[in-house]
């Protein structure tokens, strides 16, 4: 019994030691349908990166009022300068699943869940996952 108690305390204390002091945090989240409208700029130029499509989607939502039924708002990308950072924030995170990227880039569309991540309140990257619609 004492051995189990000591083992349990050791396991719990090792978690405290290995947990980073400044863990990653979710700063914002939103859901959006990415489709052909999001793959071109407002001037009609075809976008060539998924990160650029994310930025155009938020420009369409916040600046141009182009919204699909299931789109939700976010508290960050109404700001033009923050939208401009979206391609780099996407590159700083893990790439989206290939089938999602291909659906979006080929104009078929896909519903995605976007998490804006950071540390100490500073945005570091975005994560893009399959949306559940």
C-alpha cells in the first residue's frame, strides 16, 4: 500500500516537473466554409496557398460581408493587419489534412474549424481541422 502511494505521488510530481511553465493557449476559435469564393482575391486573382485562402475568407467575412450560412465570427481578423498575418500563422502551425486542402484549393469547398493559438496572450499560429457541420 505504501509502495502504491509513493508511486502515485512520484507520478503526480513528475507531471508537474514536465509541464511547461507557459503552455499553449486557445486565443480564439471559429468555424467557416471555405469555397471557391475564398480562393480568389477581391480583384479575381487565384490564390496559391491555403494560408492565403484563410486570410481571404476572413476578409470576405469581415470586410466584404460575404458569408456562408455556417460561418462564425472571430474577435481577431476584423483587423486588416491581423488578416495579413494569417498565411504566416498558418505556416507556423501543422498543415491541414491533404484532402481538406485539395477540396478547398480545387473549389469544391470544405467546412473547417480554426483555432488561433498563442502563449502569454500573443498569437503564435493557427490550427485548422475538419469542421463538424
